[in-house]
C-alpha cells in the first residue's frame, strides 16, 4: 500500500484529482446554466478535454534518471497509470448525471475521454509530459469549428469523420473506432517509451 | 543591451514557435472553413472572426512563457538578482508582442492564397480591422504572460485555451437579445463577426466602433503588462486600473447595437471606368473584372448598334442595393446590375452579354411590379404581373441576341414560357415591325411608363 501512496504523491495525483473534480463540478454547474442542447454538447466536450489534459503533468516523475535506475518494471505500471486515470476521469464526469440532467451520454463521454487520454499519453511520449496537452488541445480546437453551435460535423467522407471524431454523434462507428485506436496507440507508446525528457 | 536581450529572447523563448503554431492553425482554418473569399473585406473579417480560436492560443502561448522560470526551477535564483522586475520582463514581453503581430500578419498573408481576386478592391476600412486583430493578439499574449507568472502551474496554459474558448463560445449567445440582436458590448470580445446580413463587400466597421475597441484592447494589454511587471500585491491591484478605466470609457462609447457598428462603404459601390472606347464602368468592388468585361461590353454594344440603333456608347455594371440614385440612365449608357456577392469573373462572356442586354440594355423599372433591383428571386410561383414583366425583358434580350431564352431555373419557369411565346409572336412579324416593337419596349423602359410590357412586345394590347 505504501509504495502506491508514494507513487501517487510523486505523480501529483492529489492536485490532478482536485483538478478533475473541479472539472466535474464545473460540468454539473454549467449543465444548470446552459440549456441550449448544442451548447451543452460543446460544454461537455470542452470539460472532458480540460479534465483529461489535467492528467498530463502526472505522466512524468520528478527525476527521470532516478526512475530509470530503479529495478521496477515500468511499462505495465505506466500502462496501468494512464488506463486507471482515464477511467477515473470518465467515471467522475459521467457521475455528474446523478446530480442533475445529463450533459452528454455516458458513451459519448467515455469515447471522448478515451481518445483524448490516448492523445495526452501520445503527447507525453513524443513531446514530454509538460507539452502533452498541446496535441489534444490543438486538435479539439481545430475541430470545434465543425461542432454544432458553429457548424455541422461532416458525415462523409470517412477520413473527415475520423478527423472530427470528438464532435461526431455518439453512435458513429468510425468515430468510436478512431477514439479507441488513439487510446490504444497512446497507451502503448507511453507504456513503452515513457514520458520524453524535456 | 536591450536589443541584444530582445534578440536572445526571440531566439530562446516560445515566441517564434508559438507564432508559427498560431499562424498555421489560423491559415488552416481560413482555408478549411470557407470557400475562397470573394473580397479582401471578407478575408479580413473572417480572420477577425476566427480569433475565437487564435486568441485563446495566444493567451496560452503567453502563459507558457510566463511559467518559464518555474518550469526551469530558477524562480528563486532570478528573484535574487538586483535588476528590477519591470526591466527584466520587458524584453520577453516585447518578444511575445512581436510574435503575436508576426503570427497575425503571416496568417493574413497565408489567407490571401484563398482569396479569389488579390488584385481586387482593398477598402481603407480593412486596415484598422487588421491592426486591431494584431493588437488583440498582443493583448492576449501579455495577459497570458501575467496569468502564467501569477499561476505558475503546468496546467495553466492548456486550461486557459479551454476556458477562453468556452467563454468566447458561450458568452455571445447569452448577450444576444431575441429582438434587438447583439448589443454593442460584444465588441469587447476579441473576435469580430461580420455584418449579420452578410454584405461584407458593402460595409466597413464604423470609426467609433474601431476606436472604442482599440481603446479597450490597449487597456487590456496595459493591464497584462503591468500585472506581469508588478512585484508586490499592491502594484498588482493597481495594475487592474487600466482595464477598469478602459471598460468605463469604451463601453459607453460603443454603439448600442452591433448592427449599428457596420456602416456602408460608399467607395466600394462607386463605379470605376476604363479609359479606352467603349467605356466600361463597374462598381469598385468588382473592378478586378474590368479587363475581362470589355469583350462582352463591346459585343453587347455592337449588337445594339446593328439591331436597335441608336445604340449607347457606354456600358455600366452597378451593384444591386448600392444605395445610389436609381434615376433612369441616359440614352448613351447601357446600365445593368449584378449582385454584390456575384463573382463577375465566374460568369461566362455569353452570360455577361445576356445580363447586359436584358430589357434591351435598360435596367428594370423600380415602379413596376416586382422589378426592384436586388430582389432575390426565390423558388415558388411569383405573381403573374411580375413574371410577365420579366418575361418581356428577357424576350427583348433574346431577340437582340437571336437565341432562345435561357433554360429556366427554379421559380422562373413561367417567365421563360412567356418569353418563348412572346419571342415566337415577335418572329412572326416582318423585320422592321419586330424592331419597332422592341424599340417601343426600350423607350417604355427608359421612361418607366406604366403598362404591360409583354403586350407591347406581342402587340396584343387591349386584350388584358
């Protein structure tokens, strides 16, 4: 038990948890304030983005050399870290439905959190933990021009659906496939490579 | 000394990479979100509109730079230096400001690749719009620097993007009034949406709106810089003064409704003419098409000279709804109208000749049924009188060109059928009677005399 507590502390888990909780509360509060259905979808996506990028700083420890030198099998632990963290974010955001009207369906939230968490993990492996949010944030912000209040998500061709996966309706198959692929790729890259040293 | 430090900051800070990312994102959105822009004004306004996206990014770039000392764990070391904080932060603030301006201008330069006629009319009113956009990005970068310095967390920068984007998306609909539209206070937001009626080409932002917006943005930038330079809590509180002052002056100075901030640009609809004969004139916003128009204009004039003398010697293409005098044109001028968002070059020369010769080269009369220029012809059946009037004009053009009326588009079926009948009736007559009938129609159109034009053409007056 003690190693786990120490690990979580070294990865800024309390601060991350506080941020994610803050996002969940914000989602609930905005759900009370915004009643336009398209505004609700946009808010749900942006809150999921905020909660997911909060995981980024925790993907690197304080001292990469110390981590490397210790006789610990990091890859499965790193994979477990990102998977558990993503699941907690999705669960917390979905739990806001218990306290009021739901902003977005559970499946919708789960898809977006999975894909975005994969992007964060990929960003950590490629750019380093501090710059990891760059990838999901830029992608989402670019795609939001096609989100409902500002435009309509494209319905074809397939590559456009896949590029705008986070704003697609929840039942679009190729969007889900893209999110899952990003989640798997991100988890694998982060598990194998760890956070890039910046 | 200062220049050397600035040079180092430009090379070593996030300024240039951030400028690159912002410009790249902006160019991508400029290209991806719209078909090619018809005018400079449209491009410039859309670039301001997408600041909903680029402004949060500039804010985040500033914040990323603002937490540099914490990230590199040299915060305490730097705090021990004797150099006062304002002097220390000025070079990095200057570097970020340069980056913001460069990003905005590079974005605009990239956007011109998506402009149909870069040689077209560039209104003077576009210059303040560009300058204010660059100023808004500078304000964002400086505000971001201050926020990053005050909240040095690794999450500050990405969270600022999300929060600013969400804020910019959610706030304007909240301010919108169902009946009266947006209040002028939305000009406080960094992005600017074009006029609601979409007439980018015909309008510019009023000087009053530009000035109050400039004042507000300068106040925001000043607050950002002062917050960054302030080392003590008291000075930080004092640093909020410019933004409060700016709001207190700018908000009352702004127009009450956003719609009032857009004013007509008279220069855009002024006609410019070629020097050589025959003289061709067109609204300045379409002046890019002047060279290509001379062929169709010459053809239209020669057709008129051959079949319906005396012919006019000058061709003028004006814009619907240009707010100019709608008096009848003199006999030496062939006047026709195109719509402001019409890309004249996208039309074929044949099409242009047909537009010029509609109604035998005389524009529709405003006092006759449904013939007001600028009226958009929508689907569905239109009143009979209107169809008869337009059919007569169409038949006159087709008679001059010796061809069938154009195939009908949606909502125009009745016009075309009537025009065909009139044309058949006309062709059944001897040549000089045909000419007399069309000349009578032209004279009636010139004076806007009341009466049914189709009857005039077919000679069945009295049956209706």
